[in-house]
């Protein structure tokens, strides 16, 4: 597993994170995603984290950085599918997903991105 | 990694296969997917395999079986994102994805499923 696939849906890109992130995989994802935003002229990025039981500070920072990169390329980022336990942990640990909007699921994330355009 | 997330998009379900399948993971996916087809009243299933470099007979059979299960629940299955090398190998090895339609990417898969409804 060297890279996380990025799916194009209209002018949005969808990334489903299913595996434990490590430095190299996170860097590859950021490289791929920024290239695809430019190539596909994407206006929004959906990051699905429904498969993650834990979001630690590394993942949190990776998501925030990815969103910041997308933003300078004029694309909004929405994180979708967060499990209840992850939401609890994020708040209890004081982890912030800076610059990132969240939505309950992909459908609501798509609706949010379409309103933000 | 105990289960592959299933994303709902309108009346379609999207599954992105990113990891090596093994028996238990495949069975969990089939359980989850059939439950979700019923629960979400889905009319179609998209299986994205763009992250797979190899599709062997086990994966091929798993996809065919999943499509057969979806079919008896009145949902069509479309496999999307197949890499060129995978297409070559499938044909050279004579592996057939029985009962499964394919499309180049998610967007074309969605279009195909909407025509099939």
C-alpha cells in the first residue's frame, strides 16, 4: 500500500482513509492531492475518516495541513464520517482540526461544499 | 483494519478497496454491504479498485460473489478504476468478473448505474 486513491466526483475529490497513516504515506497523499486539485480543477476535497477508530495528533495535523494546502489552491476541505468516539477523543484531548469543516457523511459533505463554492 | 467503509451517495453505495483482502475481511465486507443495500435501499454499488496493483482469482471471485449478492437484492454492481496492468492480467489469466460491469472511473460508473436503473 503506497498510496491512497483519490476519486473524482464532479468538481470534488474524495479520499477515504482506511489505513494507519505514516509519514511517507501522508506526504504521498498530500503530493497526489495537490496535483489532482490542479489537474482536475477541483473546488472541494472530501476526506472520509469513517474507518478510523482513533485520530491522534499526527493524523489531526496531517488533515489540517492538507486542508491548508488545498485552500491555497482555492479548494475547500470537509472531513466526513467521524465516529462518535473520535469526536469525544478530539475534544477531550483538545485536538483541533484547524481550518477544516466537518460533516456527518459524504452526502452532507457534498452539500456543504456545494454551498461553499 | 477490520472493515472496509461503505459510503452512501444518493441511492448508490461506494466501496474503495485499498488493502489486501483476506477471507475474514471479504466476508465482513459482504455482510456489511448486503445489510447496507437493504438499510439504505441502494440501487447500485460502486467498487473502486484503483488502489489494487493485482487482482488474483480470490479477489475476482470475491467481487463476483458480492455482485451476485447485490443482484438478488436488486442492486447493480459496477467495478471502477481498474489499472491498465490489472486489465491485462485479468485477460491473460482468463479471469472473468462474472456478472460485473466495469467503468473507467467513479463518474462513469455513476452514469452507468443511473442508466441501468
